[in-house]
C-alpha cells in the first residue's frame, strides 16, 4: 500500500505534486496521458508543466523523446559509443579527456525495462506495485529538510542515504541507483542541459520506494516538528513580509546575554 506523504509535504511547505516513475505493462489508471512527438528530439523535462497539471508522460522504446532517455531509460542505442563520447566531451565539454568520458560511458548502466511502458507523472495510489522512484521538486529549504529526513534512520556503515552523481537529468530519475531495494536518494536536476525546463530555484530529490516509505514515516518526534525547521519557516515568512513592504536589510543574528 502506498504510504501517505501529505504530512511530510505539509511540514516542509511543499505544494508541487510528487512525481512517480512507473514500469507498467499498460497505461490503465494513469490518464490523462501525454507523449513526445514521434521522431522529434524532446527532453522529458519539457513535460514539467504537464506534471503540474496532473498529466503523465508515456515513455516507450519506440518513443522516448531524446537520445539520453532512449539509452538510459529504455536501453535503446541511438548513436555509436564513439559518437556519444565525442558529443559529450567535445560538443558539451563534460569531462576533461576522451579517456575519462569513455570510462564514464562504459560504467553507466541503462535501466532494464520490465514492461513496455515507463510512466512519469503524479503518484497513483492504485499502481504502487509498479512504482520505481518518487521525485520531489523542491527549493533549497525543502531539499535541506529531505536530506535530513533521508539520513534520519541511517547509521555508520550503511550505504550512503543521499547521492549527487554526475549524469543526465533522466539518469538521475532511475538508472543511477545501483539497487532500488535499498533506501536511497539522489539530488537531481543538476544537468544544465535540462534545467531550462524548470524554475531556477527548483531541484529534484528522487528516492527509491524504501526511502519514500521512510520519509513518509517521519513522526512528531522528528526534526519536522522541532525548533530548527520552525525557525527557518518563521525567518522566511518574516523576510517575505518585509519584501512585500519594500523594506531592506536582513534578520539580526544577535543573541541576548546570558542565553
């Protein structure tokens, strides 16, 4: 059963919908649906506004939008390795040498689809068994809270709770996780090629299903209900009020003597 994220999103003041990536044999229960125009290069993050409207993007091996999504989400080779390395190194300048770029391409593992359809859109409670990852689109304050939440149950020796790997934006949604069965998160939307499709103050925080369940389980004893977060929200609200009145200056950080 899908856990309820409403208390979590309430406490961090997140109003944007959570976006699920599903691997499904059909599209039942995901309408309304949208898809890229066949044969046209389209970044999947072009559909950000569609997600906000409640629409779900359908990705298939025959229609995946761009070569990166084709390769890393659908395991469809759209260009030779040599051409890919040349494009990423020479055209985009993403690695220092061709050798490093070659090694990165060799190391990357595309996601292996279980079914014909990948669906990216608002969470659907009735299809939780098909859910692979959940993405929170967040501002820096919300990202900070989710990073703390991801580490809440983590102990030394565990796999890192939060990663920030290099890769395309679509890779950060799924294939950069080594094991979807462990609770883990990726700070995403760090690919400057796709950031034009998002607001400038928004990043992604993508989690595996076990991590999603952990985050949704955070209770009143956690930091979500403690002074640090309350003080942060109060400070933001006061600054917003001052800005609305046209006032200048920041908050005082002085502390009364004896405290």
